């Protein structure tokens, strides 16, 4: 999973209105319920045996080791409140847009005489709903990390670097080195 995909996932998880279940037993129960009652599917998702899942469900096991606790929490967060996440994505894609915060190096193709300085830049910018919709659609279609980066870079190009078409005509921007990316919607 790439840096943009992970950031989209974290942004969706941040829209949850209730906390995830706290105990390992409650988290395991949630995962089994999501798997339509199949302990086998839950065990495969966590990389553990079916019997271990059953022991957590009955309360025989209470405290998972650190690695399992991390995987369990991650898997629960993926499936937690899907309608809330979907509603937030639809709202971002149609009305509010997304905020992208990044520290990255950008590559430029610009008109002669302009700067193509490739220093690290920290940019926080609101992107309109059209770019949010393109990101979500591309992610749903199984786009590669490069394609998602291209969409995000195009959004920053048009809104931040070109100032919505008011300057830097002919400028093309792409990510060349990403330190971090945080998305919020």
C-alpha cells in the first residue's frame, strides 16, 4: 500500500463518530460478525488459527501479544462504521473537498526563464471536490500509487502553484520525493 492510499485510509478512519471496541474479545466478536459469523475468515485476516479466534470469543484468551493486538485493531478500524466513512467521502467528493498537507519535493516542467527549484516544500492546501472525487474514484478502481500521486500533484499544481490559472501558465508539477502526506476530509 502506498503513501497516498494509506493517507486516504487514515482520513476515512478519522471520520468515525464512535470509538472502536476496547477489549480483544469485543474486537474479535466484531470481526467475526463482519465475516458473517465465519471464524475462519477472521482468522485468515489476522494471520492466526481458527481456534485462537474461538478462544478470544469465549474469553479464554484476553490479552493478545503486541503484534496481534496491532493487527486486530487495524482490521477493526478498516471495517468500523462503513456508512459514516462513505457519507464523509461522498460529502468530500461533492461539497467540501479535501485538505492535503505534504512535505515533498516537486518536479517542475515550466516555461523558459522560470525557476524549477526542487527544494523540499511543506504545503497545506484545500483541494476542491473535483479532485477528491477523482482520488476516490481512482482508488476504488484499483489505481496504482503513481496514479494517485499524479492526481494529487495535479490538484496542487492547479490550486497552489498556478493559483487557479492566474499565474505560471504552462507549469506542470509532479511529486519526485515525498516525506509525508496527510489528507483530511
